[in-house]
């Protein structure tokens, strides 16, 4: 079973709320309700709610672009979300009002079940698919919930009620861009990362050959640390060095010959504000 898009793109902003009143800016804001005022961190890099996906069948040689979390709500109401379809996928940002934040958290903790959820949900008998991870820090809960094979589970498998609730939450968060397009939240435009995580990978056999030039004039493989055969090493780079990788336009198996005549795969991932080094 695959995920289905929800009919109402703005529904998660309105769960558990009374009538809504358009503001002069066109933003749809839920009417205040005491139940919506849920305690949460308020810092600009404090993660309040996040959804990410990963894992599954391991790639022999993987994609160049490692996807960041699909949805991250920060303490000041800013949301950074992933728009898939283009290469590389686009990161955009928007801002929720405190009422909208409260409505979303009330839904996530309550109807979606994160408050009572276990840390891990497995699905025996299903193999080589990914895990969806929800992180929430609100209402006295600070937890991570990992759901394997979300959207691909057997109807006779365990925890069906919880899995349906998690799937509905995932669909709503995946559809956040529709809320932005509809004018239900404040659009802050494209998010430009200030840093990237880059991996040099040698976990492949000797038959692999380089297909692209080394992208940097001022970075050497040694700057990443030791990269042993069948190993890898990581480094954080700035926007300019990240752009040099993306400019190559190779989204599957970016294999390069380094200045040391060693073959590497380069993988890159944009870093979100909470992931930057202090």
C-alpha cells in the first residue's frame, strides 16, 4: 500500500479547533483554544517536530544527494520542508503562527499518537524498505519514534491502529507545501543551506572507474581524514564548496578520480540550522 494524499491540504492546521478567521494578510489562523497552547522550546534551532526517512535496501553505489528531513518545525515557528521532484530536491521554508503550531502539536501528540507511541515499530515479514522517524519535543514529551515500512505494512500485521495514525501524520507533513501554496501559512521562500555534509566513499569494488572531475581546487582527500579502502570519511563544507559538487549535475553515482589518483564516490547533504557546528 502506498501513501495517499489527503484531500484537505490545510487540515492539520485546523485539527481540534473552532471556526477560523482570515487575517488581513490572508493567513488562515485557528481561533485560540486553551488546549492549543502546548509548551515547546522556542529557540530558532530547537527542533519541535521533525519527520525524516531513510534506510531500506542498501545501494552498492548510492545517489549523490542524501535527502535531509522532509519536515522540521523549529521553536520560533519556522518550518523547513523538502520539495521532491527536481534534482536536487528543493528545500523551502515557511512560518506558522503560534496558534498553528499549537494545533499541529495537539494533533501530532493526540490523534496521531506520538504521545503514547513506543520508540520502535517493526514489521516482521517485510524487508528492504525504509524507516520513517518522527521526533517531537513538546507538551512534556521529548522522544523519537521510528516506524519501519510505514505505508507498506500488511493489513494483518501488528499495531495497525497506530500505523494508520502515523501514516496520516506523514501524509499531512509531506503535503505541507500545499498549505504554503494555498496561502494558509507565511511563505518564506527557498531555504539556502549555509553548509553541507560531504562524504568521500570507497565502499565499492576495483571495477569502478571515475566518471567526473574532482570538484575542488583547494580541498584534497586528506582534508577529509583517512579514507581507507572499503571505508569513508566526512567533512562539513561551506556553500561554495557544496555548490561545486551540485554543479556537476550527477545525481546518481558521482564517481570521481581524486588528485591522489584514488577513485571516490562523493555524497552530499544540506545541513539544517540545528545540524550546524557551534
